[in-house]
C-alpha cells in the first residue's frame, strides 16, 4: 500500500474568499463549484488540491502546520502577496535561508523563502 498527498485543507469562515486569495497566490482560479461553505483550488492538477471548508469556530493561536513557498524574485512576490491581502508577520534569516512569514486574510501563517 502507498500513500499520496491529495489535499491540504484549510478551516475558514468563508471558503470562497480564502480560496480566492490562495488561487491568486498560485496565479490560478478557484474551481468552478466553490461557494462560501466549500471551495477548492487545483483539484484537477498533478499536485495536491487546496481545499477550503467553512467551520463555525474562529482560528485560535498559531497554526501548527503551515505552507512554505519559495520565490526567485522574492521581494516582488512578497509585495504581490501583500497586494492580494496577506499581512507581514515577521522576517527571518536563519539556517542559511532568508524568509518572511505572512498571514493570509484569515490569519493562517505561511512563509516565503528567498530562492535563487
């Protein structure tokens, strides 16, 4: 038996809105049947699907799992993501890597590393 990564699920208050943000991050579209309760991005792609599920409770504290991204034009990509609605949280230069921590519109943190 083998296991593969099928989806990365985000609990959220508005699935369509958060899916729209993440679709913008990856320069793609929200899959056609998305709504405020359930939405996906890249369902028919080779990689994992991003899945967004509306839940009644708010996010509390720091998320224990986060997405790490890398960009060759790091500064431009960080500015683009902030333009999409991300907020700057922190910046690091450790372990031989320079990265910035951002938060998506619902407060889920993610990192963008300088790659190049």
